[in-house]
C-alpha cells in the first residue's frame, strides 16, 4: 500500500532544488502564479485582445490578464492536465471576455487555434513550471519523498511512464538520458546501479528509485548532502523524457512568430537551464532575422520579496519577445 499521509519535507522543483516546507497530501495545495506582477507591468493587452495561456495551470496568470479584457477579448487556455482545466474553469468563469479552455499540449497550439477559427493572437504565455497541486499528487509520482507509483506523466494519455524507461532502457541509454536531461555527471554510475538492482525486482515506485540513486551516490563517511537531494537530477531527467518537455517547447517556439500579430508578445517562464537556453537562443535568432524587434537582454528574475512569499519562484527566469 502506498503511503500518502501528509508530511513536511521537500518535493521536486523544476530546477532540481527542493520546495521548502511543502505539505504533501490529497487536499488542494495553494498555487501562486510566478512573476505575475512583473508580467502585468511588461505586457499591455488591448481590451479586445486575444491571449493564449499555453499552460493554464490553475488560471492565476490568466485571471490577471483576463480582467483587462472586455467582452470582445478572447482568452484561450491550454493544458494537458484535466484537473488543471477544471480548476482554471472555476477561476475564470466570471470574466467578461470569452474564455476557451482546451485539454491539449502547447506543441499543438497552431492546430488548436485553427480549430477555434483563430488565426492570430496578441500574447502567448507559457509558464513551464509545475503546479503545486501536481507536485502534491501522489498519482503523478513527481515527489521522491512519497512512496508513489513511478509514473511522472502530466498527461495520463501518454503511453510511456518513468517506470517503463527505468525498467526497459539499456544501461547506456539510461545513462545518456540522465546526463542529457538531468545534467548529472554521475549518470553512468546511477544507470549501472539501476540496471543492476532492477534484476531482482522491477522498480515501480518513487521511493525505490530514490533509494537506488542515493545508494549509487553514497558519500564516504556518511556525510549528508547539503544542497539538493541526490535523486533530484535523475527525477528531472525522467520527467522531461516522459513528457517530451524540451521537444514540445521547441515546437511552441518555432510556430509562435506565425501566430503573433504585429507588436504581439511571447513570454516564457522557465525553471532550469535546458529550457532557458532554448528560449534564449530562439529569441536571439528571431531577433537577428528581424522576426522579433525587441527581446529581454537578460532574463527577468523574481524579487527577493517574491521569493520569500513564494519559494517555488526562486529559480524562475522570464524572457519576453515582441513580434516585428
């Protein structure tokens, strides 16, 4: 039986750091939209504007912008998590603008907009972080401090789980994946331990995998790890692989210029260097080709006060570009 009792500890953040004092249980966990105030200052939507929130989450960012839209405005929200769509509906149901919520991946943003007979938009927003409720959902298996099924699918319709990758990949493929997506220099050793220990019984829970990684990275003399949990990077790598996160981000970045109106904006909030590098390079290349006229020279980061109030914001990096 899986242990789902509440606990005080840390769960997996997008950047590979710990979430401070997150109480994980089956109840609703408060979610605070990251850099919301900063975004509202940077982006001025017309009252009849069309906005796409590519990661609607619980609707926090969309609510702030949706209040600026009048009856002629349109807010389209995408998310692969059906629970997020339901929460966003409750959050946004009283807005004056037209609200369209779609369960779909933002990699298919062009097809989703076409299905709604929308050709151009004024603003595309994507907050690539996980909702607090997702981190607290034992079924998703995103926290290595709960003995949950080793799943990691944000979209339950996906075929491959983290357990599939861990139990079926050969040692080299597994090591390459952990190194590429987790940026863990000990990837070969971790993969060797996983492959060796899965021979006795399949690895099916987050607690099993976390224990194996800890064993692989055990420090001499029993010294404690001071910065992040040893399993953090392995969990990040598996989550990225299971959900095709970087590939989907690339698709969004590639198609965005075709969807934006002149002077329209795209804003991406990322949480680790792999994501941020993709956004930075895409914006830089599009500016060089005169597709974007203005981009943030450096990422915008949360203030010290926001980090105090919302610890999960501390790794966030916001980049904004404007269509020429």
